[in-house]
C-alpha cells in the first residue's frame, strides 16, 4: 500500500462516518435533501425556465392552484398578472439564496477577522473593536436596515451590505470570547515558546478550534438573514422589481390574502421549508461537533 493510499483511507473513512451519522438522523437527512433541492433550483432553475416566469397572461389572473388546464407551470396558481407562481418561486430561489448567502459570508469573514484580532491582541485595540460592535448592536437590526435602505437605493448590493453589517457583531463577540479562552491553553503557549508568530498561532492553532462554532452560527444565521430580507421586502424597502425574491412575492400577494391566498402562501412555504431545514442541519452539525454525541453515533456505526 502506497503512502498516498494510506493517507486517503482515513479521509474516506471520515466521509463515510459523516454520511452514516447523517442517515442516523432522519430529520437532518430530509433537511439536507430539501436544501440540496433548493440549491439545484437556484443554479439550474432560471436557465431552464427562460421567460416563463415573466410572461403575463391576463386571462389567468389569480388563477387558483391545482388546475392543470393551463399547463404544468400553473400547478400552484397564478399571480395578479397571470404569471405562474411555480415558475416565479423557482426564479426567486436564486436571488433569495444569493442575498442570504452573500450577506452571511460577508458578515462571517468581517466578524471572524475582527473577533480573532480583538480576542488575541486584547488591550486598547480589542476594546475599540468591541465598542464599535456595541454601537451597531444598540440599534435593532431591522430598524437599522430600514433606515439605511430608506436613505440609499434598495438595490441587491445595498441589501446584502446592510444585512451583513447587522450580523457582524454576532460573529465578532462569539469568536472573541472563544479566542480569549483558547489563547491561554497549553498547546498555544507551547507553540508561542517555540517561536510561532501571531499569524501562525491564529491560523494553525486557534482558528481550527473556533471554526466549528463559526459553521454552526452560519447555518443559523442563514435562516435569520432570509427572514430579515423577507421582512424588508414585505415593508417595501427590500429588493425592487424586476428582481424577485420570496419576500417580494409575499409582499405582492398581501393585498389578495382574502381572495387569492396562494399568492403569498407558496413563497412563504418555501421560506419556512428552508428555514426549518437550516435549523435541523444546524442541530445535526452541533451534535457532530460535540465529541460525546459523535462518539455515540460512531459507536452505533461500528455495531
């Protein structure tokens, strides 16, 4: 057996172990399937749809769902302009997930970097960074987003930046607290004594210990940002037409709730499914990260 095969064997075993642990939790497995399905819709859906989601058919205005007389795309009904809701939900998937993913990634990078600096350096620099987060957290996140988007153009880029700014303190405070505890451990002290610099200490010894917590926060934060974007769109300060998100679709259907409930129901259901799936996956990730829970699952796998 070569060295390469010896090195790749443990990696393959770990991957098989993760797959088995995922299958042990049917709710987490179903949540992953739902998330993968929506991810595929976001990547492939708009390309396959063409102009189906934007073509108006005034004869099908507010057409009820589950009637196939007008074709498959009208399975979930039509909106006030006769556009098929199924196609529009698929079209909105890419924009919704893009905004949430970009905002979470941006807030994670900025918050984690600032948290690492504040936690490792401490002193005046750490206190100054912490005071900046206190200023941001002193305003309700939704209110801050509303004010900023009211002053500036509510474009997709501005929505992403505003949502990211409101979530930076969560990562910063969490990472800072963990770094302050990890930096005093024996293995970090030993690495410092042997001549390791701050960059090496943070990158090789501290960050790998903090990264599982960051992943867990990202999973939960993705759901929160999706709900925040939907709230902004519902209030009219989110993404503007011709762009469409699930929140925009819910806002467009609020005037027809008594006569055409399906206009808001289906995009709201999509938001609920993704949010619930992210919470279930977050619980599973937290369980896998916990050594005790992981040991129990791996023990079942060996049996």
